[in-house]
C-alpha cells in the first residue's frame, strides 16, 4: 500500500488538489476576522446610520469566540462544497474512464487503493483543519483579543479534521457507487448537510458525525461528555462506508464502457 500512498500524494501535488484545499482553509481563516473587524461594521453603519459601537458588537459578535465559531461554520458550509467538488474525481473519474483497471490488473488490491486515497486526502484535510484553526486563532486574537485557550483551539481543529476524514470517505463511497464526478459531489453534500440538519432537528448530534462540527464550533474548555461517543460512532461509520465501497468495487463489471 506504500506505493498506492505515494501515487496519491503525487496526484494531489501534480493536480494542485492539496493547494486548492489548503488555500480554501487559509482564505476563510484570514477573511472571517477581517470581515468581522472592518467590513461588516462599515456595512452596518451605512445601512443603519447612528448605530452605536455597543449595538454593533452585540449584532456582529465582535469577540474571538464569535469569529472562530463563524470560521468553523464557514468551513462546514462553504468548505464542504469546495472539498466535495475538488475531490469528486478522486475515484469516480478513474472508474468512469476504466483507468482503475490498470492497477488492479497489475496485482493491486481494492483495499489498498481505497485506503490510500482516504489516508492521503483525509490526513491532508485533517492537517489543513488544524492549521486553519490555528491561523484563525492567531489572526482573530491580533484583531480582537485572545479569549480562548490554545488547547481548545487545537481540539476543535482536530475534531473538524476527523469530520473531514468522514467527508473524504463519503466522497470515495459515492464515487464508486455513482461513477460520475459531479453527481458524486452533489450526493456527498446532500449526505453531509442532511445528517447535519437531521441531527439538529432530532437532537441526535451526539450519534452522528455532524456532532463533531458542532462540538468544534463551541471551543469549550471542557469537552462534552458525549464527545467520545460521537468520535467512536464516526469512526464506526467510516469503517462501514469503507466496507460498502469495497463490496461495490468487488461486484463491479470492469469491462463496462
């Protein structure tokens, strides 16, 4: 599987997938503090003449916690879209063009191919999540004040990163089932947002991967008592998605055109 991992790393570098994903995290990490500190207040002042600074603070949430929570929400809502359509070709395109036949014919195993993609891009997204959270923490602290502990920020970045591993696995699974890159992106987003809204509506976030995003947005000093449960369930769902992916690959007709 080492060769498969090297192949995926080279693919991520040559196709600029890593760069696109990192820039997406960096963009929001830098933009959200600037928007809250400079742009949004000016917009509000132009729309509501005579509004006080105190009222602006209450409406915009001018604190490091508010800025970083907004960053986490932006990464989930808009970042998920960027991730889904940047990685939607990860395996769907190979199946559609029958290029996945070549490594299989050379003796590669389905498990190695699938796991290499999830390990490489899942790890990259986990690192980008952590780096993005730390950059957002440093920049928002400079513009406002350092209200949060670095430990809570690191924990939130890692929790968001674990969710991104789940999202990567979801992309791979739908890519194998649908075999159409754009449709894979849309189905990934529908699944991710669907679980998020179901978790909120039925108050079962602690039983769904979306609970990681909501816990990450809190930046709590003491994590929720259900966090270990949410992590365990998320890992279990990831393993199930991988199993479904491998079963689908083994049943697939590789001479299709």
